[in-house]
C-alpha cells in the first residue's frame, strides 16, 4: 500500500501544511483518512479532486474533519451532475456535525456521504482490512490499523499514551504517530503524545519505522521532538511533510 501525506499540522493549519489528512492506496482504491482544514487543496495537488473512494474520520475535532464540509460542494454541485454518495466511516454524530458545519438550516449532507458509525473492531474498506479501537482523547477517537497484502500501517489519530495504541501498532511496518507536545513541559493530561511518548509506543509495539505527525509548528520544536522520540525508539524515524509518499 502507499501512504501520501496531504496534511500533517497539529491542531491548526501551519505555515507549511494543512491539518491532518492521509491518502492510503492499494489496488487502485484510495482511502482518505481524516480531512482537516486545507487538505482539500493538497488532495488536488497530490492526488485529484475526486481521488477518494472512501473516507475515514478518526474523530470529530475540527482539525480532522472540516474540509469534509467544503467537499460537499465538490460532489453536490459538480458541473457534470452530483456524484453518488461517498462512504464515510466516522464516529456516531458525524452526519449532524458535518451538516451543522456546512451551515444551512435543516440541511443534510447525506446526499453526498453514506455514513457508517465506527465502533471498535475489524472490517473491510475496499482492499484494506481495517481495525479500529478507542484511544485516549477527550472525544470518541479511533486509532487505525490498516492491513493489505501482509503489510501494516498504523495511525494513532490523536491520543495520549494508552494500551490500545500499542495493540493497534503491534509489529506495524509503518507507524504514523502524533507527537503534538514537547517533552519536559507541563502538558495537559489525557490529550496528546510527546515525542518521547510516541517513541515509547513505537518501541513497545516493535514497529518497522516511525513517522511523526501532528506536530504544532507554532508551539513546538521539531528538532526537540525528533530528539525526544529517538531517545525512546532506535529504529528509523522522521517527521512527515505534505506531499511525502511512502510505499509500505
Ligand atoms: Zn483531536
């Protein structure tokens, strides 16, 4: 499978990146995982306006979903006619949240999206075997394990350290893991990971490589985060960038 990063800025768009959005492809099927602000732009740059065959939203924080509202226009008002509903796997409440964000009274986005409510478990999306489980974040949030042809990609979504994260990432070939916080400062509990905590989860899960994401450029230090992660995980690691692609 191939991972293409469309956006990786943590919490709000950064000077160099939209918010979270990742395109995962296999067998000509493209799954968009999260659809944060700004990523509709990079979707067109790196893949195509109509590239996604399905969308998975890991949780309903605005920095992970808001371009799914802009995308309503793309599909509903296309010059060649409306596109058929696109499957969207998301926490319960997504239809109402996206309709509200879209902003028309009594509006629905269910002409554009066919929603499937996430719950912990394993199920297919296209050619992928997808396992999701609840991770530790203030709203209903799912970490994701994607398997295809014997290869495994795990995505942390947003989470504090938790056992579910290590289970999902176990022996993954690539672990796309958030590292929002700096080590050595007083961070709020049960919300996000530091670089060291991301490295510790990667080491416990015995992953093949660690791809750090969701850094908050304005508040953090990339060098500090990388050094902290490398202190806990000795395998290959890097911070992802928009447009970066990985064959997994
Ligand atoms: Zn979040």
